[in-house]
């Protein structure tokens, strides 16, 4: 899981086990449920946490010789952001794809045209046909579904200077 918030619903995990399986912390002291009032979801604790699961008909904790499952949930919280490169161009100059430097070389970069929403793109080449300042956004992460916050990246396009020296 990545940047999940405070909890992970039991229903996200229960489909990997037989119907009716019950879920517990490693010490068997907390039962995680999706149907209680209120439901008790798994905590989204950063790192890897070990849990236990017992199939229907097995007590918790199990008696000696009864089966149970041990499983882990790995939660990654990415909060870092890359350092953007803010290019400057003259109108109609050839542009190169947007660039940024990730904080970790194993992270991929994802570019956006909006601050929120939109589709992650691995490359955007800005247009230089219109003068102005244009804002794009870049994030870094392990995948398009697991990344840190977006940061703005500005592209400045200057109008061509008026080179009219006049005629004498």
C-alpha cells in the first residue's frame, strides 16, 4: 500500500483468504473487522507489519495443531518531491522534455499539466509558440499509483525582441 491515509479496510485484504476468515494483530489481542460497529480496519503503519488470520471454525488464538495464516502488510508513505528544472525559451525555440531531479535515484518522475487530478505522464515537452509563463507539475515515486506530492515546474517563453533598427 502507498500513501493510504490512516487505515486499510479489511475488505482490501479479506479477498485473499477463505470466506469467513478472521484477522488479528501478531499478539492476537486485536481483531480487525469490516462488519463491526464500528468496523476496525488495519492501521496504515509505515513499514511492514505482521498479522495473523484464522479460517472459519478455528479459535483465536488457535489451539495447538490448528492452522492459521501469517501475513504482512507493507505500507510506504512517500512525502518527498523532486527538484524541478524551470526552463526558459524564446518564442518558437525548440524545446526539450521537462526535467527534474528525484530525491532518490530509484524513483521515477511523473509530470502533470494540472495541480490535482489528471493523468501522470512520464514525459511532457512544452510548447514555445506563445510567450508567457506556463506551470506544469512533477512528482516522484515508485509508480504512477505510489508517489509523493506534486511540485510546480514553470516554463517561461519570451517574445522575440523587436530588432527594428530603423532605416537611415
